């Protein structure tokens, strides 16, 4: 998965959800990108202006996705 890098943000796991805090206005693009790549561990996304919720099947998938997004986007 390839994303733009930013120093302003983080991806945090909460149960089966990953909360992605990003730059203002970028959350819809992040959600759309995740929806389009059809990530095997992602059920769906919901985006505001600077926060994106990524829904997974369970805590283990959420932990994995949070680590992947954190490294890809904010690493």
C-alpha cells in the first residue's frame, strides 16, 4: 500500500477500529484510497475532515492495519 507521507498524524488501534488522525482535509482521500485498494483486513471506512475510522474484523486485524498505516503514512 502506498500513501503520501506526513509528519502530522497517527494511526491508533481501538478494538476492531483504527483511528487515523491526519492533516486537515486529508481524511476523505485516505478513506477513499483504502476503499479502492480493497485491503483484505479492512471492512470499510468513515471519514471526517482530519479523522478517518477504519473498520476491521477484530482487534488483531486492527492492530496490524494500524501498524501498516502508521509506517506507510507517518513513519
